[in-house]
C-alpha cells in the first residue's frame, strides 16, 4: 500500500511539459499531469506490440491469475486511489461514488479473470467437426471519459488483457491523474510494456483511432466523438466497441408506489451527480401519481448533501468541469423560461467556489423542451406527465439514442411487457443504471454498438476463429 503522497509522486513527471489539474470542488491544484505527444503514443504502441505475444502465450489461466493479483493491488491502495479520484473528478468518497468506483475496479478485474470462455463445438456429427475459438486481437486502444475514469478504464482493459491483448489507454484530459495512478498500480502485477497510459490531447486520440498497430478501439464518450472514431478507424478496418451518449428514459406506471420507488428514482438519475451515460435523464410519470412522485422525489433530494467530496458527509459533488456546468445551467434556465416548474434547485450559489450546481427537479415540462430532448449530463431531472402507456412508450422511444431505460411498477410482469417495447440496450425494472460485470451491456441506435461485460464482453476482445476438420 502506498501513501497518497507517494502515489501522486509516482505519476508526477520529472521532465517534459505538464498541465496542472484543478479540483472541481475548490479550484485548487491536485497535481501535474504529463502532456504526452504522438511520439509518446508511438513508443507505447511499439512496447505493447513487443510485449503482447508472450502475454498471449501464457494462456487464460496465467493471465487470469495476473488479473487477480492486479485486483489485490488495487485494493491495497484503494483509499489512496479514491482520494485522488475525489479530488480530481469531484465525486464524494461516500455514496455510489469514489470508494464505490475503486471497489468496482477490483470487482471487474476479478470477474474478467473468472468468466469462463471455452471453445464451442459447433458441429460434431461423425463426419464434420467444427469448433469456435477466440484468439487475441493484438494491441487494443482504450479511450476513456472523465465521469467514471477509473472504472470505465477497467471495463476496457480487464477483458482485453484477459483475452491476451496488450492495451494502450488514453484518458480524458480532464481526469488523467486517476487513470495514470490506476495503471501505475496495475503494472505492479503486469509485464513491462503490456499496459501503458498516454495522457495527451485530441491529436493523440485521433492517432490512436487511426493507427495501423491498433487492432481494436474501445471508446466511451459522446456520440459526436464516437462518429469521428468510426471515420478514423475505417482505413484500417478496426474492430470497435462504442458506448456513446444516452438520454435514458424511465416510465413510472400508474400502479407504482411513489414512496417506495422515490429513492431508487433519485439515484438512477443523480448517481455521480448526474454525470453518467446510463443515468435516468427523462422521467415519464402517469398523471394519476404524478404529483405524488414529484413530492416524494423532492423529499429525497432534500436529504442528500452536496459538497466537497473529501467531506465524509457528502454524497453529491460538483460537476467535473465548467463547460458541463454551463450546459446544465443553460438547459435549466431555458426550461424555467419556458414555463416549467422548478420543484427544487435551479439557483446555484454564484459566489461558491467550484462547479456546484444544485440538485434540480423540473416538473410540468414539455417533451420537446431541450432539457428533455438533449442529454443534460448533470444534476437536473425533467419529469413529464403522461396519460396512456402507449403515449409513454412513444415518448421514450422518440429520440435517436437508446443506451438504457427503466420501468417502475408494483407488477414486475406488467413492467417487463412495457420494457420489451422500449428501444434501449438495457431496460431495468424498478431500478436504473445498475450494471453488473456478469451481464452484457451495450447501446442501441446512436448510443453505440458492441457489448461489454460477461462472456460476450470477452468475445468482443477476441478474433473468432473456426477450426473445421
């Protein structure tokens, strides 16, 4: 176990250009991040290419054992990693936030190591025998976001490594320190050169997407950037897994108990202060219980403290960057100006340091309002009234994204019937955004393609090969 200061020192450059990373809660410096270049990326890809064959040759059992040791290493430094994550990203230590995220890193590493993937016998009729195997791709490029920087990086690298690939990680420019520290910890248990983080700007990401030495790109982030990666990868026909923007809908059926579901609704929407791709971002509530749901949600919101993440009492933090703050503030202001009713929040403290935007619930809002139609990615939830289930399904399916959705009801069977009508990669019943390393996860429509997690996630990090004969 390293101390926090030792961990930060281990990733602080001793030479070359750097960039100061600021705490979004206070505006004070967290540390210095290296500004890597395309030349640094080329070196990382060369090292990964050299290290990958020996790693692949170890076989699944040895690679899985290394991932389990890497999970142990994460847990030995869990508190230090969580503190760094809280300071850089802004999320509190407690609640479903920084400590939760670091714990998820260990959990996903262990599940990737333990998930079986045996050759599949396709035909064996006495005359023909065909087996399906999955071989390593080579070098995988992993481009991560700023909202869950450590956890999503592990979502990408754990199955890639398990399947015998080397990995080059490109973290977000907003949260490089967290990922650099995570990779530093993981590399205590991995061969040299196999896993490298390159902390650069857009030019580094663009080169990673087009580089002929990269066999697959995994990306989590905006739909616009995902489309650019698709174009950049075309000339080398790279494999892609893209988890892109979402604007997840939740439908509350008229038989739901408002008091029972209120806290689940709240955390579905406001986990990580709303900065989650698969968060609940549009809530459709039947007119019979609309007012009761609004009231219960407002009560739950009032009990959730927001502030500096290092304060053990807080469970909501700031927005990670000012650009995102401005998006959320602009959407809420426009909703207010349109006549929507602000149930709580909507008035940030102008003289407060950091990018804090209050927990905001907006009622009596039109479905075509920008706060509903656009992904706000912050602590503001629009609540839309509906009359019939057919109307709610049509509204939920009305956008060109479909990452997740949820249905809330006292009758799970009835909820599942509605769920089957929704155009989303995952539909949860009486919860929202609950991902599990054993259960495949991916988007529909313009929320991306490809599956992560479980056996399907492992297969996505291999090249299928049929041996016939």
